[in-house]
């Protein structure tokens, strides 16, 4: 009875130790990976260049953090296995081999019919250890996938325009925290958005791809490397046994690299697909907004020099000049009444550049007419002096 109690006490200690390692080291590392953000924009809208820089820098920092946590997780898993291995009987410990040539070889392999099947069982200690490592490598992958999906989802939510229904009417509410800022500029003969919506969509897609490719820079566990080697050997053996093309079989069935696993995850693909058209959906509303800036084409459709010359040939009176300058003052008033910015969806469009551009064109016309008026006044005064 004392021996049983002693064994039970040792078992309780082992369970406590294993639970602590699992919860405090392994699960904590995996949870930390899952919560890392690859891109976390500020509350205020940012420019396209700022977004691109933020994504690149955040992704690089995230790769370093994920690599560190994944390494801690791998070490904790191996430490846990060492703790369990010490509790095994000597003949069971001998079966567990970690060398490159005999990496957790199945102890029952000789008794198994492995033709065309993966050479793993669920009964021997080496396979139990091997499968445990595989499970936690997959959990590590799942955490990285969750990190990527969560980061993409954060951007998608910032871009998504809230929709509510009043009866059969669909009402789109204003986004509270728009993500992007851009400028409305005068590019004669057009009024344009710069950077354009297409540029913004292209950069958004590029940034999403940057996040999807973080797996290329994250080192695999040693077990993952051995798992790939073992799996490829098994695929090659099966292909030879069945008379298939070995190279094609390996390409089709070999474990995929981490960045492909991330990119091909169904949940990740859904978010990426949504992001691929997130900006483009705002185009109709932006086109409606741009109608606010029509009515200024006269500023660039004609050249000031030839127009003023033609005007002066008509021998205008002072009231004609006064009417012209009042017209330009009204245009300036209309420009000043433009709000500092417009918001469409998750994009804020600033009008300062456009206002400056339009006023510059108006000033060119005013200066041209003012010069002509000055020349006319000089000529009239000279005629008076000549008569005197």
C-alpha cells in the first residue's frame, strides 16, 4: 500500500509538472503568437505611404516576436517530453531514438504492413512522442494562421462600411474610424484623387500579401524538418510501389511550406477575398462626391493671354472689368465654402491642395486682367496728358 501511495504521489507531481509546462509555457507561447498583430493602424486615418511603411515594419517586428515565441514553445514541448521520458522504464527509453537516421522510429515497424501507408502507429512510445511533436507543431501553425487572419480581419473591419436596414431601404452609416486619407488635387484639365482608389486598392493587396508571406521568414521546428523528410521518403516509396511518377507525387503530396499553409487557409482566403475589392466598392460614391468640384473648367479651357487680348480688343468699360473681378470673387467664395474634407466609406478626402490649385488659376486670370487694365489706364492717362 505504501508503494502504491508513493507511486500515486509521484504521479500527482508528474501531472502537476506537465500541466504547468503545458499551460504556462506551451499554451502561453501559442496564445502570444495568436494575439500578435501584423499591422495595427492608429485611430486617425493615414496616408498610403504611411500604411505601406507601417505594414512592412510591423510584419518584420511580428516575425521576430513569432520566431522567439515559436522557439520557446518548441523548447517547452521537448522539455515536457524529456520529463515524460525520465518516467519511462529503461527498455522503453532505449526505444526512443532522436538521431537523424532513427528519428523516433516506430518500435513496431517490423510487425506492421507499411506498404502504401505512413509508418506510424498509436501504440508504441516513439510514435507517441513523434505524434505529440506533430500535434504541437500543427498547433504552432494554427497560432500563426490565427495571427495572420486576425490582423487581416482588423484591417477589413476598419474598411467595412456599417449597413443598417430601415424597412426595405439600405442605409450605409459613416465609418467611425476611417483608415485612409488622400488628397483631391487639380491636375489640369482634371480634378483627381491622389493617390487614386486603384493605387489604394493595389497597395492594400500588396500589404495583404506581405502579411501572408511572413511564414517565409519564420524558421520551422526541427521536428517539422524531419517530418517533411520522412513524409517525402514515404511518398517516394509509395509512388515506386504503385508505379507513379515520383517527382509529381512528391510535388502533389509533400507537406506545404508555412507561408503556403497560411495563404491557403480557408478563413484567411475569405478575408483576403474581401480585402481585394474593399476600396473598389467605394468608386460609385467617390464619383458622386467629385461632382462637387465641377464648374471650374473655364479656368483652363482657354489661355489667359489670348482671351484677355480678345477682351481688350472689344474696348471694355470699367463696368466690364468690375463684372469680371466680381465673377472671380464669387468663384473664390465657392472654393472657400468647400469643407476641409469629405469622407466616403473608410477614406477621408482632403481638399486643401485642390483649393490652392484652383485659387492659383484664378489669380493667374485676375493678374492678366489687372495688367491689361493697368496698361489701359496708363494709355488713357497718357492721352489726357498729350491733350493738355
